[in-house]
C-alpha cells in the first residue's frame, strides 16, 4: 500500500506520542480502534470510551466530549472533511507532528520532544477532573502522585452518559421516573466515594446540559431549539426553572446518606454556569439545601468574574474558575467552532486579567479558589497569575506531570 500523511490539528493530547489502530467508522464501540466521525456528540460516548484515539472534522479543543477525551488521555485530531473520507484500515496518529500516517509506515512516527513541565508541588491543592470511576483508580494507585490530589471533580451529565441515562426524559416523566433518576445517580456516586482515599472528596457539578447536547440523547421530552445553546437555558438558570430536579437531588442525597452514613459528606455540590450572587442565593432555597450544606460556585462568565466577591459573600463554599467557557465569552470565540480557533486564546490579556481578578477577590474573602488549566497553559499561568488555592487538571494531562507515569486501570 502507498503510504500518505494527512495533516491535522491536535485538539486533545494523549499519553503517548504515537497511537495506531484500525479505523472505526460505525459509531459503535470497537475496543482499541481509531474512532473516525465528523463530530463528537453524547451519542458516541460508548464508542469514545473504548477508542485509542478519535479523528473528526469539526469541533474545538474544549467542547464537552473533547473534555471527556482529555480526562481519559484519548487524543483527538481534527482533519479536513475531505481527508476524513480517506481514512480506512490501519492508521497511525503521530501526535508530535499532528498528522496521520495511512499505509505501511505506521512505526516511523517522530520521537516525542521533551519539554520542561511544572512540578505537581507547584499546583497547590490539586483537583483532578475525571470522566469516570476508573480515573479515580488511576490516580489512587499511583505513587507519589496520589498524595497531591485532594479532590475529584465530575460533571453530572458524565454520570448520565456512563449509566445510559437520558436526564431530560427522566425529569419530565413523572415522580417515579424522577425518583429512579435520583437513585441511579446515587448508585454511581456510591461507587466513586468507595474509591476515595482518606482526605479525598468528590465535587459534583450539578446537571448542566445544553439544549444541543440534550437533543441528541433525549427521546421523549420536548427540547426547544436555541440559536446559541452556549448562551442559552442551561446551568444555574436551568436549575432555577426546573421543578423536578430538586426532587431528584433530594432522592440522590438521601440515598447516599442511607447507604454511606457520614461518608456521604465527602460528596459536595457545585453550581454551574452562573452570572451573579443573586442566582447563587436563589439556588440554595430552590434546591432545598440546608444552610450548612457546602455549595460551591463555578466562575466561567465575565459577569461572574466581576461578581466574585459578592458570590463569596453569598456563601459560596469554594470557587472553581472554568477557563474554557471564560475564554469564549471574553473573546467572543465559540470554543466548539474550529473556524475561530485562532481567536480562542487561553493566554489573552483579557482572560489573564479576569482570572487574576477572580483569584484576588476570592483571596480577600478567604474563599478557596481552584483554576482549571490545560496542560499547555499551566506553566504560563503559574508564572503570571496570583497563586490560587490550587489548580484543576484532567487526569490525562495530570499524568504527564507526575514523576512516576500513571497506568490506566
């Protein structure tokens, strides 16, 4: 076979510089394959989780499904749509040159370039962003990296994908379905909590499903199409309008208390995608959470940056500063749109100013604040930002910082 090289753009890095395997164009799970699709979506969750790598022709580096790949250390390479059609048989992804070898020379990929990386000791309190329970096992069987990870962060919609749950369908199908949903989430969380080591905790970012993603996994409930889902009805603004989610949340929390006792306290909740202190103050009574229950806040819009002090004063237990959304809103560059990828700049002065403001305002109120950082930006942020309480990193990127490489369990 005549070999050829297809150039692309690396959206998420992997844990090794070279990845080979057979192309899988079926969208069904094929263990050890290279998943080839036009775009990533929640419907592809099972296929993604068993793939060695993903090749697509659209999407940005920080979209939701790309975030799963980043957490799992699954590389994602974007190529031109016409090149995507050429991929079949065995291929090799050369992540260093951001290219794909098709043909017989799959073992000639470039050697990795060694670059200096910060030490985990520089990160403060590390929060590992995970995609499933296997990521906790990966961290907690490592040495010495395990002693540096204080918490694990998980999105509720990732729990839904792992359990094949359609949350919008469940929350719109009556009391019995709502109760079943709450118990199903508790089943998942119970497994995660039992994997924690002493001193570790789990932070659950409550359901934050954009309408476009919801439409792909919803069969019965009505989904209203939105022209710009990123700026639409999701996050805290959706939670505040949902009459059924508080009931599901109470079922989940009560189920954990019954099964785990005091250990249930190792799970805390975080309010996603909010703008100001008023939204944060409304959320606790709406969800029926007692005043003593820890509730953290996500700072990921410019409005939330400027309201950081007020959000802390409103009782935020801690802050998580989400740079992925913050960048797109500061720079008006859709993180899902590769056509504006050059404008999506995680080191833009406006972004750094916003991050610095949020960190300083949190420090003034003695509220712990953790900043999400891509591996490529970590050293840059450490040199230029005020020191936060700690950093958040996906497990796949965190692996490369630890002195002893982690083995996926």
